[in-house]
C-alpha cells in the first residue's frame, strides 16, 4: 500500500495502477489531513517466479503496474502538495534493485526502475524542500516471502528459506519492525540531509 501521512494519520489505496485512484488518494489525504508531510510508497507485487524467457507479457505487466507505475502515479499526485513546505518521500525498492536474482526478472526490473525514479525525483525536488529516498530490504519474514518460497521450491518452502538465508551475512530474514525503523528514520528530521539514497535493510546481503 501507499501511505500519505500527516499528524499520525494515514490513508491508503488498493488499485495502485489507476491514475484516477491515485489522484483521488492525494485529494482525500489533503482534504482530511490538511496536507501531506510524509509519503511512503510501499506497494509491491512479486509476480511469478520463473526464468526470464518464460514470463508471459501479462505477468510482466502486472508486476510493473503495481511496483513502478503505481509508485510514479502516487508520487505525481501527492508530491505537489509537499512542495515548498518540505517533506519526505520513502519508496520501497529491494536488494533486487541493486543486483539480479534468477527467477525474479520482472520483480528485479521493477525494483531497479524504482531506484532510478527515486534518484531523479531527489535531484528535481531537492531545492523545493522534498527529500526522496529508497529502502532496499533483503528477504523480510512476512507473507510475501511465503509466496516466493513456495514458488521457488513448491512443496518445500523451508528449503527455499534456508537457501535465501544462506545469502545473507547474518543468516536470517529481517523483520517488518526493522524495516519500519528505517522508514521512521528517513521520515524524521534526523535524516534532514539525506536524499537520493538507497538504504539497505539486508543483514549484509549486498556486502557479499
């Protein structure tokens, strides 16, 4: 989900690829909350886990529509309210936004695209007081990883988990709370000089 935030209130949207719905989200957020201080673009869809040459067009498009088109549309309609008054935009990329992962071609492409979008937005918006950053989680212990594990090793998800954990220096998945802590930091004034960055939450995955 994408979350515009102000004064501890939040609103979300479920059809991330619809410009009409993204615009409505922005308008409702501004009407109810009086403005937007923080925008957390967190929607993500892993899609089908299969070799790149076996991905169907509709499967590829479904991942891009949620992960990159939905992020761009939400930014397009929410950020104008933040200009001048300042604010923080945080977008969820992934370690797959920095490295390739076999079987995750559509997802990896979308997360690389998010990094590019964040870097451009950070440069375009810096002088207008809006900071834009990305987080890059490694596997996080939640429902999305259950889906990836089952697709990667049908009937043997525990084996898939062991394989993924072996790629992480700390030999474990991250937690939702660890991801939330990084988002809270990037949302805060403690990150006032941080923009255009990609912040790993990865237990050392990218260091190997």
